[in-house]
C-alpha cells in the first residue's frame, strides 16, 4: 500500500490498516527512524494495559518464573 504526502506534510492511512490496528481519531503514532527505514507504530492509550497477558505463555515469562523460584529458594 502506498500513500502520498501532501504539500503540508500530511498523509492518509489506508482504511484497511486503520481497521486492522484500530487506529481512530486521536490515536498517537510513534515514528521510528533507524537510519535506513521508518516504522510507524500506533501507541496504545494505556501501554501497560495493552501488554497485560501478552507474554503469559512465552519463554520470557517462564524464564522469569524460574528466576523467581531460584531467588526464593536462596532466601
């Protein structure tokens, strides 16, 4: 998908992208420039709430649980 930048530096987000990522009026977007490309990421209104349960069954959560168990055993 492509969009065009206007003379005022504005662009439109394609409707399918807005629907997929739930981008509505007043949604904040983070523009990340890594020197080679630009990535646009929608910022949730409550970032902590958005991450809740995200890593519930991941290797990261298992590693954290294992670490906590070892620390408790150490006293």
